C-alpha cells in the first residue's frame, strides 16, 4: 500500500500538482486519501487553513468539495456565506481533456456537493465567453449590493 501523501510532507512539486499533467494524476488518489484522513480526525482542518489570516471584506473560497466544508463556513459565518457552483456539460469537459476515472471522479472529493446544497448562484461555463461574463457580472453586482 502507498502511504497517503501531502505535498509538503513528501516534497511534491506544488505547481505541477495544479496543472492537468500526468504528474498530478500519479499522486491524485494518494493525496485524496491523505485529505480524507485529515478530515476524519478534524473536519474543519482545511476550512480553517483557507481563512487563516484573511482580513478582506469579501473572500472567495474556491474548490470546496464536500458538504461538511460548506456547512463549516455556514456555521462559522452564517448568512453572509454565498455559495456558487460552476457547471459545464460533460461534452464541454471532454473537450477540455477531462476523462472519467472510476474511484476518483465518482469519489466524494469530486461529487460531494452534487446533493445537499442549495446554491445561491449557478454559473454555466461551457465556453461561451459572453454568457460567462454576463453571469459573473450579475454575481459581482449582487455581492456589491450586499456589502
């Protein structure tokens, strides 16, 4: 068995883990396992790390992946939390070189928010720049009104 990985603890190249390379895919399942172990012992571990030292009036916490993450932010910050989901069709995702991997893409780390969250905003990103810009502009206007 391969030990679960954290980038810092195992000297992995952080920048290469951010791209869509085979480098990331080589370590992806082990990093997911490491993250799951952390969450089992401390469900707020990654949420607290995301906001540590933040002082801005508006925060964008991207890439939350689990209902427990959303619940943590809602419990900690209440009604000021606004949830945004970005969606794309499977066809668009495939055009962007996404390939479904059993055991990864059907795991909680990838689909944990498919149920159980009433998103305040759903943004569609299927490659239409004008439509995307219009949606984002409406979101930004809404946020400005709530400040």
